[in-house]
């Protein structure tokens, strides 16, 4: 996940966009949030529009990690290995 942008579920406050960006660029999350609030006061329309677009486009980091670990990701339902019917 070197070149990918993502959101984070672990440190999120609203949608996790700032937490994901802070994790990607190795910044402090609190510092990034303060800078975003200052940016919101100087350019409210642009900052909220940008945050909304990023929140709707970016995937969650945990989902991307799950896709990498799941060997049957991307397979159709008929192609997935069948699970055993044993219940114990």
C-alpha cells in the first residue's frame, strides 16, 4: 500500500480521511486536524467539498488489507471454494 491513499477506521473522528492521510505521510493526526480546521475557516466551501469528495472516493485501509489477505477476493460466488457443512 505504498502509493495508495485510504481512510482509517481506527483513529477516525468523522470519515477517517485525515487519519488516513496522516498515516500515509507519517504526520501527527492532531496536527493535521488543527490545520484542517484552520483551512476550513479560511476556505470553508473548498475544504468541505474536498473532504466530502475524499470521504466518498477513498477506501478504508482495513478493507484493502482484508482484500490482500483474502485469497478468494475477486472470484465469483460459483468459483469460491465451498465451506464444509459440518457445524462442529
